[in-house]
C-alpha cells in the first residue's frame, strides 16, 4: 500500500515498477475508471472501455462481493455456543 504525501505524490512499489519496466523520469497516466484509478505505464494507451466490457467488470465485482458476503457467516447463531436468551438472563436477580 502506498501513501500519498502532502504534495500529492505517490511512491510506486519496486515490484510493480520492475514488472512494467517503469524507470525514474517516465511519465505514467492516471485514468479515472468508476470507483478506481487506473495507472497506465509509459508506452501503453488507455483503451476506452466498451459498454460490454464495463458490464463484464461490474458483474465480476458483484460476484466477488457475493462471495465475500457468503464467507462472513452472517446469521449463524448456532455456531456461537450461546443464545440471545442466555445473554438477557445473565446478571439479573431471579
């Protein structure tokens, strides 16, 4: 994870720079892409996304979100070893 400095500068991780052959002094493009920012390495052209491509990316993100939500186990009270009634009964004089 990179931090943004007070001058709005970002340090690129070395592995990313090496993978895309980005050298000091190269100019990179920053392209807004919905809720994310795309960084375009030097020598590459940002392809404009077609409607079908945008919908495909949206569907993939939706699928990822569904998988994350399914893994959280919301509503599985039987796995806790206690019930809500047990909590309400504690600490009260009987």
